[in-house]
C-alpha cells in the first residue's frame, strides 16, 4: 500500500549514515501487529497483517518512498567513549508523515549487517524483540514518552547467542526520531563543525521548532529529559543501559535491552547483567541523565559561542536540570500518595514512605496501589512500619478533594513484571505466543483492575524472582 514517506534525515550529507537495504530473511512469519498505532500512522492494519505487510516488517519488501539507511553515531558506554557505534542491526526505512502531520521514524531492528555491525550478525533473537514490544507498549499505556512497537515477525532463521542457536525475529519500531546524544558525539569527536551545525538545525526543526539556537536546543532537551526520568522513577522503571547512544533528544525512552521494573523496592537496585558496578541503578538515573546532557553540552559548545562565555551559558542550562527534575518528581510522587498538587513540604512524607519500603522489602507497585485499596500494609515485612507512617499521610490527604481518584490515576494495577516477561519469552521460544498476547493485552490498560488478569498483578514468589536481565546482543 502507498505510505507517506518524507525522509529528511536521508537528505543530510552522506557521512551521517550508510545507505543500504535490510537483508532479506528466509521465511518471515507474523507474530503481532499494533493495529491502533498502524491506524494512527496511516497504515491499513489488515494490509500490515497480511503477506506484504509481513514481508515489509521482516525487511523482505522495501515500500515505495522508503530510503533505507543505517545511522552513524558514537557513545559513552558505561562512561567510556566509543567514537564509532552506529546502527549495527537496525535499518531506518524512512520517516512516515501521518494524516495529522506528525513525523515518525520507521526502523527495523534485527534487519541484518551494516557497516556499523563491528563483526556482529546484525540480527535479533526472539526474546529481546518480544521484551521490547511488550515493555515499550506498556510504557506508552502508562503515559511515559517512548518509542513504540508497530509489529514483530519471526525470520525462519536462527541466531547464535549465549552458546546456543535461538529463533530470529525483527521488531518494527516507531520513534519521533533516532537522534541521540551519541549522534552529536560522533561528529564532535571528528571536529566536524559543519555536520554539528547541520545536525543541530535538523534536530531543532524536527523536535523543537520554537527554538533558534544551540543553547535553546540544550535547554529543551534538558527539560525533556528531566520530565522523562521523573516518569521512569514514578513507575519504578530501570532502563539498565543509559549510555549516551541510548539517550534520545526527542525525550523518548529508547532501547529496552536489560530493562526491568522494581519489585521489592530498593534505591540501589540493579538488574542488568552488564552493569557490574551499578552505574545505572534505579536511584542513579537522574544524575546519569544529567551526565549524558553534559556530554551533549560539550558537543554544542562551539555552536553556542566562544570561550568561557559559552561554557558558562551551557552550565547555566545544565544547572536547571536538578530543579526541573525535582519539580516533576514531586508532582508525580505526590499524586501517587493522593496529593493533586504536592508542595515542597510533602517531600518529607513521600521520602519517609520510600525509606520504610526499602527497609521492609515492600513491593513498589503494589504498595502505592494499595494506598487506595487499603492493602499497602500487607506489602511490608513488618506492617507496623507502614502503620506508623500512615497517620501523617491520612491527615495530609484529608485536605485533598478526591485523593482516591488521584491515586487510582497515578498508580498502575499491572506492570511488566520481570518473571512474567521471562515466562512469556520461554513460551514463545517453544512456539506458544499466547502468554505474549495475554500479557500485552493486560498491560494495554494498566490502571484498570481486571479479575481475569489478577495473576499478573501478583508479586513473584521467591523462586520466581528474576535477579538479572540481559541485553539482546
């Protein structure tokens, strides 16, 4: 079917990317199509779910108007700079302009080798594809800015991971763009001032048209990241690999490799198997976001101005991250305990609850949801730890108009619990996609209680707990 492509990134100079088509797969088979998202993008969902749509999602059919490219970028990975990364297993087919005028990247993840593959096979296996599909769509349903899953397919091929062959798959990802902090680092590391200026202007035009200068861009990205990280923290989300190449200037969550959601709350919790020193622990995410923004600021200095004046102006913008984040965090966490408009004095009450949750191993999602259902104390090893906090909380929300409604809208019943993700993947590898479809359906309405999904609301039993999550590469 005809799609409305307008590929602005592909019109940038050739050094921004490598032009090449996705590598066809042996036998594409449909797993899922996101019908609601397809309709919003101007796709015919039935076509997308049919043979031609499946072929496109697999990379076997390049639609008319697409200009497939692999984007170039660099990145700081766990603090160490890598001057060339790039799309090693993803192909940007092009930019779709929706009937309402929105612009979104359509990328195939697992689409084969590119010049940036660094010896890898350029493929994805089924587990990480399903994880990203489910978690990114759950994040969208929670109201968190995120890339989206348009569809996923099997390839009829296997890939070699962790010493065994695993079923191959491709994820079709929709994003406001794939411009990263690492994209700017790529050209800054090469001293390519012309490319930096073009990239800056392109990013402003695409995401922040009200901005005029590189300093404006830094301020807008800083504000977007402050809001994003506050959203993560309010739902107990741990990204797991907050490298600069995984920091999107659009302010969307991108790349769901070893991500996880908190269960028993602890601020220093780490799930990612590759985060041996806890750099990206739950509580560290705000300061890591600021660290990433500082790398962007360094890349933009030459465009901001000259000498110490430029450094001073950039630093002033970065200094605004902490108060912006704290304001967004307080607003979100206040609503989680029933306060529609939290004030700075409410922080003590919120932090007192979090401290007790950490010491008593209380489940993050179930505790906050339990505030409105009267079951929060049950989540504590010693319920008295909650009961001695509760009188101050009840006195505070007594001044609110409708605290129960505020809490119900801020606290999900269901999140993508780590053991359910692992169960879903294990079943799919064995050929059973029913748990995937059921989990996805349950997470599409995360704030709505449903008896049929009650088992997905439960915390894991000790033998079900997932201690480590793994990157798909």
